[in-house]
């Protein structure tokens, strides 16, 4: 069962431990995640095929870190991604730690290059129209000035972003053709899962489907929502949340504002959607409980304070606005419930897709000629 608790550092209420099947969602490409560590969206998992060290030969150039079927991966590109991974962290890693990060990044770059080459062979590369359409979609929540600031803060250009979009969209097209199109979830599969896991669909208490926007007075965290606009203190947080509340009251979309301004990295990129919260979990914050239970579906609360703990004597660490989406009564959910069928279908599909993606990735590696010169260099130096 998920637990509702306070994240003191981030000043946000977050959910931990959701039921694995019920909460499964397809991963979406998000602006922040992509430009914060841009290589990460291309990873399919698995290892990297290393050539035998005993048969090492000199790379074509000291600037070549690896080759994939003869295609070179250059030091400058590896360093660009490495620097992006560091962010604004003032603490610099040791040489050993830095090389561990570089090895991981290079492995991911190799994985991506294998995917890109496979897609090109199958004529599945993303077109200019695909890239431009995605760029327009990403820019929609921002003014041009805000969008330019986002790029400048992360030291990337529009061309960098378009290149990464092209590779990510190409990845998606390949997976849709080679994996997603081959998955068939039957009614029998759904029935079998339901009969085996019937208890998962028996709600012992009512639950609420909620979304939230959180603004805190905490300083930015390295693992937080880097696209969110941080505020420096509690007074500014209160002012910020009230401004957002006014915009919601004037008709602006909750999900769009949550994605742009909420500082809860666990759900901001999903439009602030918290999923389902059990009634007993809401009791941990009586102010929120009392405000939410008075709402009708689609309505929002006033801005509510978030404290660094329960009971008296705790300080305000931020503010939140909650949107009440729906309420489900306690009781057994039957298999003929469309929501139950959809939940099971999505969960089974994602589980099967993950298995096929892993197998597909291994197949591609088996057929690729990969040389990781950087790994060979580290092993050689470490043995001396």
C-alpha cells in the first residue's frame, strides 16, 4: 500500500510504494529530464560489448572513445554529456568517480548508437516534421523568453535539443515497430490475471484521485525538478502559490501549471497527478483532508501550508494546491469494470514489452561490432 508522507527537504507530499501493476504508466519524454541528462532517454538497458583487452589496438585517434560498426563516438561528445550530468553540484567527483560516470555515459551512448543504426537500416529515422512537431509541443507551456532561458541555463542550443529529439523519436519509432506492434494482450490474459490477483482490486477504504501543485521555500536540489521555478523563502513561496491559484481561478489548465511550476519532482512532469490516495493517508494532513473532502470533481483547494512534520511546533516548508479528480468507494472491483480491465491490460502490456525490449537489446548487441577504447585505456592504466 502506498504511504503519504512529508518530504521535508522538498516540502512536498509524495507517494511511496504504489502497487506495481495498478500504478504502471508508460514513460513519457519530458523536457526537463531530457535536457538535464540528455543521453538517459536513449537507454534500453543491458551491458556493452567490450573487445578483449588482450587484442587491443590503438584507436583511430586519441579523440575516439568508442566505435559502433565503425561509427566513431568522440571525446568531445562524451565530455558534453558528462558535464551535463554534473549540473550545478559544487562538489567535484574524484578522478575515479568521474571515470565511473564517464564509463556509464559512454555505455549509454553506445547503446543509443546501436539503436540509431538499426532504425536507419529499417528506414525508421524521425523526420524533420516529427522533430518540429515535438519541439512545438514542448514549447507550448512557455513564452519564447522562458523557453530560451531554459536552454541557456542548461548550456544547450535549439539545435542540440532538436538533435536529441530526433534520436529519441527515432528510438520510439523503432520500438513501436519492432516491439509494441507485436504485443497482444487477450481477454483470457486479463481474466487469468484478475482471478490470480483478485485481492489487489478489493479496496478496504475509499480512495481519492488527486493532483497537486507544490511551491516550497527550500533551495534547489540536484535531483529535483530542474524545470520548476524555485523561490528563495517561505514568504516568496506563499506569494508564488497565491499567484498560481489566481491563474487557476481564471481558467488556466492545472496540469500545465503543475508541469511548469510545481516543485514536487515525483509528479510535476505528469501534470501534478498523484494517482490514488487512500482516505486514511489523507488523515496525516487534516487541513488537506478537510479541504479535499468538501470538493466536487474538478474543483481545487485554496493554497494550503505544508509542514516539516506532524503536530504543533513545526514550521511551514511550502504550500500546495490540490485538485480533486475523483473518489472511489471501498469494496471489490469486479473484472467487468472497464477501469479494472484497462489497469490489467496496461500492466501486462508494459511487463511484456520490457521483456521483449531487453531481449531485443541483447540481439542488437550480439550483431554489433563495438570497441570501447576508453574502457580499454582505463583497464590498461589500472593494471600498471
